[in-house]
C-alpha cells in the first residue's frame, strides 16, 4: 500500500520494528491506560503482531501516531489461524467464496478527534480491500468492560443484525452471552467502529464473548463487500480517491 495523505495526516504501513512498537504503545494508551489498567511495559502486544501488517496514521508535521490498526488476509483453509478463531467457531465461514481480511486493534489516540483521521484510516482500508479483491471484512468489535449491564440495550438491539445462518459464527469461548437471552433494555450507544460496520450492512455473531484479559465484551462482526449499500461504497471509494497517494 502506498502512503496516502489528507489534511494534516498521512497513513502508511509499518516499515520497521520501531513502527510496530509505536503502534503497540498507542494501543496500550487506548485499551489499557485509558481504563486505568496500565501495564508495566507500556505495550499492548500479542503473537498476532508478528503475523499482521500494521497500518499507521500519523500527523505529518510531528510524526506523532494518532491511529492504528492491523490486518491479516485469510481464505477458508487458513481462517482458523485468525485472532477471532480463538473465541469463535468459524467453520461455516471457511466456505466463504473469496478472500477475507481481518481487521483488529483499531484505535485512536484518546485526545484526537479530527474526522480526517478516520477518513484516512478508512481510505487506506478501502484501497487494500479493492486491491486484494477482498470479499469479507471481519473482526471483533469491543465494548468496554466485561459487565454486560451497561451495554444491555446495545447488545439486545444487535439481535436484529445477526449473521445469516450460512456464515454464523459458533460458540467457542467459555464465557459468553447469547444476545437472545438479553431482555428489553433502554437503548445504549454502540461503539463507533461497530456503528461503522453496521452502516456498511454488517452482521454480528449471535453472542458476545467476555474477554477478561482485555477487559472487554466483543461480538464478531462481518461486512460482505458485495452487500455494502451502493451509496456507502461510492462514498468510501471517493474518500480513497481524494486522498493523495
């Protein structure tokens, strides 16, 4: 992927171990320190970092990283090696007819709110998806904390967006919550990334997983590229085209 720029920012792939470490530090700030759970090493790192490509958004003038995520490509024969496969039975998805891209650890620096950051992050993702002929974008969409009560309204509302049976992720994690078991509740906000997925016609697993290591609840989310509404697809490709490469 060629570097792209928009406004004060540019996006590129990590080119060194130092770049990956910078992404791990940013993830630590977003996923650990922001919740009062700082780690001694100041890093959010796991074994998947050595296998993935890391996408970095940085401020052009200062070089400060303001957003990052990582991606891996899979097909039916390799899907069991994905991050999500630790938590979900993906055997039905192994029959998906096309390339699959897993997006993970998507985060912004907590003090950054410029909409150009997200536009540029999605411009890069759009170009990768189109260049590789990706048919399915998937990943774990997280809710902060392992207590489902604050998110009951949002989780219950997701029962209307459960994956079609042909692709539906099965249970694997020992701690999980079936969406259908959640009764009516006051609506609560969805995480921003999950809202984006759903705006593209995305679907979710029929249960949420409790991940105590990261102190999150998450649902597996999938976006079938061919099913993205035409207007939304045009808007994403327009942003990608307008970003200077």
